[in-house]
């Protein structure tokens, strides 16, 4: 996206404003898809990253499938036009009633709990196949919030409980058509994927009706200059080689599934905010903006880095600022950043906001969520209007 387009978008639809680049999303999809040679790969977009129907339809048109983690996401995916057979439902800690609702919609079911697997067997033996999510006990990714395959994680059934899984499967005659494993986010090298894959291969040999293996996702994206990112070509080559070798050992060709989210939409998104105040304290020069952790919680929640620059005055000399929000909490969006000199009213661009930006936004302090815009073929399209005060109170019941 060009700065002129970002400025035109924010002048047209005001700030704060989420802006997405359609071309970047589609190019990332095909970059990942084409990294696996000789393998039947399916990419299930992790829609929790950004659930706007226009983003979903954009990826659907490119051939993507969809990964949903709640029944509401299943409904959103169906609404966007995904066929049930192209939706994978991977919940955790949900009631069996929610799983039944998903089953009735016809989507793939991914189970990550032994008791739920038993319940599934009681109700659906011999009729509905399911996938099983394994916990490989591999620490991968940046921290415990985004590493979900370690021993203390709530996700998946322990790889060491394979025998227990088999007993349940055999007792209820459950058809297991896939195995799933996701170790976490921000994985740099192929090692974590390969270690997880090798564990999955050993488990998979014990299930005779498999149709696919799902290695999750976790590909690291670039947040700032000098960042080391996942080498997709290298990972694609290594995983393809090991997967094809396993298929020979298994006796038939399986599909290889991934669930990319961040890598598809993160770099495609920018959150544009406006400088409300410039505040000098005894130790810090603050830029206070008309947004905060209510719109982009990742810096406070994950200690994540998002590059920030002055969109209005890109030519000026840089000064050291801390960019903070207007929420009644510490909501630092960027600490000690060299940014082009900021004046009240300037627009700042916060990068890598396409993933887990709007989708994790909230109404804390009774603030309203921003609008969303998609730039596609140089056309600026409003894809979600800004919330109003009426939206904030519409579900309240006054008595």
C-alpha cells in the first residue's frame, strides 16, 4: 500500500482506522502454497486472525479452506461461502453441545480431549469421522502465550497418551481420518516442524484410516528491520521430503494441511491513529493517540513489537517517543521509538496490524471500535463501518 492511499483512506473514513492490502494477502497465500512441492497441500486460514467477511471471501477465491475455533467462527465461515467440508473446527474446552452443533453443520471435527473423544464415540461411532489434536510437548514460538504444544498447555491430547486414544477409538469403532498438531507461533526454522512431524508420523502409523495430517502453523513474520523470519522455501522443502517419505511408509498418499493466519494477514494490515497530545514528562516524551489496547492489544498482551511511523510527515527528522493510548490503563503501543517529529493531528501508521488486531479489539472504557478498509486493485473499500454509541448499548435491557 502506498502512503497516499493510506492518507486518502483515513481522510475519507477518519481514524482510528484498520487498512488491509488485498494484494499482500493473496501473494502471501500463494507464497506459502507454492513452498510445498510434490505434496497435496491444503491451507486452512486461521480465521481468528481477522474474521471480516471480505478477507474470508478474498482467501476463499484464491482456494483457501478455513480453520475455525468456535461455533461462531464456523457460522461466519459458512456465511462467507466456505463449504462445510472445507472448514476445520478445532475448539478447546468447549461443551459437547457446541461440538454437536458443529457436527450438524457438516464441518470437520478436531478433538483435543479424551473425555470428549469418549462422548463423541458414544454418540457418533461408525458414522462421523474425526481428527485428533495431539500435544507433542515441544516448546516452540516466542513465549507461553503463543507456544501451545508444551507440557503445561491446555491444548491437545498428550503424545504419551496414544495408547489411551487407541483404546477409546477401538472400543467405539471411531474412524480417525486425521491427526493434528500445532506447537505455537513465531517458529523460525524447520526443526520445530520436523520434530513435531516425526512424532506425528510415529503416532499416525497406528491409525489405519487417515486421510490427512495437519501440522498447524506458526510461521514467523517480519515486524522490524533485521528480524529473522521463517524461511518458507527451506521449511517447505524439508517438510515435503519427510512427508512424502512417511506416505510411502504408510502405504498411501495423504493430504498435508496447515492453518496459517498471521503469515497471511499480519503484514497486510495497518492501524492508522491520530496524535491527540504531545506530553513531555521528566523522563519521557509521549505521543498520546486516539487509540490504545482496546484496538490493538498485542503490544500489552504479548509484548509484541509493531513498527510505528509518522504517516503525515515522513520527511522530518526523527525524535525519540513513546506512543501511548487513551485508555485508563498502561497501554503503550511503542516504547522508545525513533519517529519522524510528531505534531498534534498527525497520523501515525502502526504496522503488522492485520492479524489479531481488530479481531482482539474490545469496548473497554466504553470506547468504540474502528472501521475497516480494504485496498484492492487501487480501490479503497469500506468493509466495516465504525461503531456508534448506539452499537455500544444495543444489547442492554433497561428495566
